[in-house]
C-alpha cells in the first residue's frame, strides 16, 4: 500500500516538474540585450590618465625677429598647453584671412609628436563651431598663436606636419600677455627649422646635455591580461609553457617582455566608427594600463570609418623612450589596431618602470651635426621622416638585478621604423629593411 502511494506522489512531482520546464521554455526571455559580446571585464592593471596627460605636445617654440627658440621641458610645456586649452578657437577657415607670416608679431607654437584627427584635437582644445568639410580631414600636429597685424585680435594656425595643410581660427578668452609671460619664464634655446621627408621638424642648434636614467622594473604577468582580452576567461587555455593563451579564436602571447594580442575573427562592416585615437585612449584607460608616463606618438588611418593603428610611447622626463633592436621595438610602446570598431591587434610592453636615479650626463650634438654625420655614414638622409632626442631602452638580461638604464641618444625614422644614430655611426652599421609601425 505504502509503495503505491509513493509511486503516485513521485508521478505527481514529475508531472509538475515537466509542466514547469515546459512553461520556462515557452515563455523564456533571454537577457541578450544586456550582454555585449565584445566587452571585457573591468580590470585595473596600473593607472588611468586624463587625455591631456597623454595627448600632449613635447616642444614649445617662440619665433621672433631673431629666429626660432624652443624648449622640451614637459612641465613648462604643460603650462602653455593648459593656458591654450582654456581658450576658445572660432571661425574655422582654410583661407589665410590674416598675415600668418607675422613679420611684426612674435609667434608661440606647440608641436605634438604625431598628427591628430580633428575629433582628437577637439578633445584637448575648445572649438565653438562644427568642423567644415574643408578642415575635416586635415591631420594636425602643431598650433601657432600670434597677435594679428592690426594688434586687436589673436590668431591661431593649426598645421599638418609638413606645414602645407592648415586652417585658421581666431582665439577668444586668451590674454596674450599671459602667454608671453610663460615663454619669458623659460630658458629658450635656439632651434632650426628643417624639412625632412614629409615633415618639418625643429632641431636644437646647440649641443644638448641629457642625463642617463636608472629604473627598477617589474614584468607584468601575462595572466593579468586574460580577463582583458577574452570575454569568457574560464574557456581560455594555456600553451607553450604558459607563454600563450587562447580561446581557439583570440590569442595572447608573450615574447621576452612584449605581449601581443590577435583577434582574427572580425567581420568587416562599412559603418561609421569612433575616432581610433580617442578609442585607443579610452580602451587603455578603461583597464588602467598606463604603467608609466606615455605620450601619443602615431596614427595610421586605413579609412575614415575608424580602421587604423594608434601608438603611444613611454616617456622618461622630457623625452620619449625607444628600443631599436628587432624584435623588441615594442619594449617602450603600446600599439592598438582597430577593424570595424573592434580591437584586432595589440602589441605592448610588459615592463613597468620605476625611475629611481640619474646616472651621469651625456652631451648630444646639434640636429644639423647629426644629419651631417648620418650623411657621411651613408644613411640616406632624404629618406628620414623624423628626428628626435630620446632614450634607448635595451631589453633587460634574464637574471638581472631588476634595474635597467635608459641611455640618451638621437633617433631617426625611415620607412616607419626608428633607428639609433649611435648604432648607425658604428663602422659596420647597416639598416635592416623590416618595418616598424611606430
């Protein structure tokens, strides 16, 4: 009797369970609207930054009747930058509505390491009207401010790196005397305007003394990047002795002190996407990946839908940091490549530096002398796209004492790749033909 009752109760439970499951299947509502398949978990690697701390100029110049005079002091440049960021630039025009030669006016200029799209420019400067079609695609890396010929207005010229494409604005909410005072407080040195391949640069006419810098470093664990690059970290598995991780589609890999991420499964679309410079900054900021001081230093645009590559370079003090040894070019960089609004490739350093001390000073020759020396060393000077003082950061040896030295040097750029002038002047130097997108 008891057995028959138990069977009846069990049968009733199974019937009720079946009804409940059928109801869930028929009336189930997925939560797909709240799920972003391209999102990553919020992970903090290091610190976040503000846009003007990364997208910033690295040279200030004053042009007067005696010539060009400049300074690379980041603290002084930031003061000028902050003042100009408080101004309002209006009446955009591609026409020369005033005398931009400014024969009787002193010009004050800020130069960025690399060109900015107008969208990126609008994030660091205030424009009071929409960009016109004539200025929409001008990539700008310098702004020149001066009093107009009648002395009543202040004009600004935003120019491309070859100084051929430009647009003009009037400047409101700027006391020109405040700008003059900031330049008067700085020890300006003579600079020389020099035209390279596709870019006008300003090079110091005198020798420059730069301190070597000693840093302790920590190498970031590759595992920290798993929740950043994979939407489902639980389904990621290791390979090659945990120097590679993949979910069978995306992949991250460590080579020495460099990480590379690839996402080959992106479907191309023709939709308008976010500006890649701003998108790259926002992405790095979202995971607080600024382990050191970085500066925006390059963009390659494939189209106007947002596809392209953006790079940020580590800085120490007033100068950018380079590694010119293949395959360690990315030892001092963060580089992001976008396709159809998604991150398709990432390359960057795993080193987190902590500068602790200066180690003597090196005196570097003038820019003109460097170009002459390169020419005598059979470097094709007419192919040089850029030239800058910076620091060489060698890949640290395994088993070192966790310290690393950044050594001052001149660096020149040919075919998209940076080279060390010191290496080029060695008796048996040669230029490797491999390209570096930096």
